C-alpha cells in the first residue's frame, strides 16, 4: 500500500479489542485518520478512509465475538475474509458477484416500501393529531397513566370540541332568550358531535391502518432486512474465497457458494412473497379512505341539521315584531366613596377578587373568568376571580402558571390577562 500509515491501519484492525474499545478508538490510538481526510490530503482518500473504518468495524465485531464461547476460529477467519473483500471492492475497485436484475429490482422496491411505511406512520399521526404540543402533552399523560397502571388513556382534544366548548360556555351566559346565545348553543352542541365523530375516525385509522403498518415495519420488513444483511455477508465471504482458489481448499469454496445461494433464496423468497401480497397494504389504504369518507358524511349530516336550525332561528327572529327603544329616566344616583377617595363623584369598587395570597402586579398574571376543574394530570384548577401568576405560554390555547404554590396548565380562554408575559 502506498500510504505511509498503512501499517498502523492493519495493526489497529487486527489487534484484539480490549474491554470497552471500539474500532474507532483503536484507530485513534494508532494514529489512523478519520473518514474525513486531513487538511492538505487529496479528497481521493475519502473512499479509502471509509473502507478502513468499515473494515475496522468488521474486525472489531469479529474480535469481540471471539471472546465468547460460541465463536470458533473459523468464524473469526470468516469475519476477516468479509472485511478483506469489502476493503478490496471499495479501494481497489474489485468486482463482486452481481445478483440478477429481478433480485435487484425487488430489493429496490423493498427499500422504497420501507421508507414509505416509516414516513406514512409519521404523516398519518400528524393528520389525526395536527397539534405537536398536544401530541407531546398527550404522550406524556398516557405514559404517566401506564406507569400508574391506569387503563383509560387520555384522548386527543379535537379542535371541533374546543370550539364547541367555547360556544356552549358563552351561549349559556347569554341564555336562550338571546337569539345569538341560543344559536351559539346549537352550534356548540353540533361541534361537540363532530368531535365525537373525529374521535371515532382516530380510533378506526389507528387500529386498521397505523397498527398494521407498524407490525409490517417491525416484523416483515425487519425480517427481510435481516435476510439481505446475511446475504451480503455471505456474498463477501464467497467472493473472497472464489478469488483465492488454489490457496483455499475447494471444500471451503463449495461451502461458501452453497451458503451464499441459500441466503439468496431466503432473501429472494421473502421479498417475492411480500411484494406479491401487497394487496394487504391496499386493503389498509381502503380502510383509511372508508373511515375518512364516513367521518365526512356524518359531519355533513350534522352541519346540514345545524344549518336548518340556524336558518329557522333567523326566520323566527325576522318575523318577530320589532320593539321600540324607550329610555328610562334615572330617578336616583348613589354616590359612594370607595376607600375614602372619591373619583369625579362616582366611586369604583375593586373588581379583582383576592386569591388568598399577596400578588405583585408587576409580574405576569391573569384573572380567572370562570371556574376550571382539572381533568388531566398536570392541569391547574381555579375559581372565578382567582389571580394566577403566569410562568409560560405553552401554545395558542394553553398557559402555564402558579396559584397558591401549585403549578400547572390551564386554558387561555378561561382567563383575562392583567400583566402579559414578556
């Protein structure tokens, strides 16, 4: 080898691995350059350094395995043969055994399928649960529930449900004698119904699309990957021995080709059956589409019914006789003094109810507009009028704050900010 450090490379590769040592550590100890070429060296060294690193990995694995009782001398030699053949192919450009085009085509399809499944799992989850902050919170709460042995999992807060809660709250405050208040109640109830339908969609897609894809990834595709990895190892061993006929006994060469062919058949068969049965994945896509279609049909029915209710309220309100405004005279005005300080003849009483503890108004805080009862772990409960110290804004819907020494999350819509967060 022309490189001055070649002797150090082979020493680092062949020396036994000590406890806790790795190929990279042995390389550094022997002065082997990293895969990035040193300054001033040609970029042509990059393939060489990469091959050295991979060769070192092979040798390290073999040396580490040799310390176990199950690793024979023959097994150690085989690992070295694979590493040597890989080194020759990467550095010297030696030709390895090429598999047939059909095999290579199947291998490409399996590779694309593996990537597709991995990304589909991520995107399908984002489709069902688009808010990353809620996803993170939900994951945390469900993990805590599992640790505590609680069977019931916390559901994802659907946006339709959050909107429905808001409409119902203000609709009830306005009361049904207000046309707008009654309409808010109608629409709030419809939004809550749509949230329930969305929950059903989530469950169906999780059980019939996401879970089967995860099983496919963790079982079938993982098994095929194992066969392909084993095939590559046996291919390297066979090519090493094939090119050294005469120096290596014919029996070893024969065994190498038999094992190579055996691994090829296993990998080929597993890929073939997987690709031939891809109708299963099409069935899972169909379930996804049917669930989404059912969700939109039910949502359309709910919205059509709501449309009819709102139109009817408009018709009733329009046909009602108009009332005339009649101003009422002020017969008496009470002039009160609050805290002994009159203000233009009219007194003002404090509107902020004390929360039971002193509060510095120069720090971020808010006042509770309604009572809030926590439903999940980590949420902060409070009563109407309480003053809560703000510590953080989680997202557009949730604050984090402290009240009476307790910290937790609470909805932004339940409070009015007095001093905003910086």
